[in-house]
């Protein structure tokens, strides 16, 4: 297991939990990239819900066959 210095996990989570950043960047990440980022945010503490936010924002632009594709939005 890798040791993470005090405060680093919280600082990382704080840097990646800006709503504008999530909205603007999530669609540009690959499925594996967003999965890994979401996992790190979930384990960093202080912002586990942002893992789901990143996945949700990313899923909005996934295509059929992509890991996070959720089908057409309901009207």
C-alpha cells in the first residue's frame, strides 16, 4: 500500500470537486480515466459523491456500447 501524506488526499479531492470543472472536463475523459478518477475521489474522503458526479457527467456523452451509456434521455 502506498502512503499518502497528511492533507494530500483532501487537497486532491478539493481540486477535483468544482462543478464547472466536472461539467467541462468529464465528457473529454475516456471511460477508464473517469472510472479511475471517480475511484480516487471516493477513497480520498470528504467528497465521495463527486465520484458519482464525474461518472454521471461523463455518461451524458457516452455512445451506445460505451461503459457508461445510459440510453436516450427521457423527454
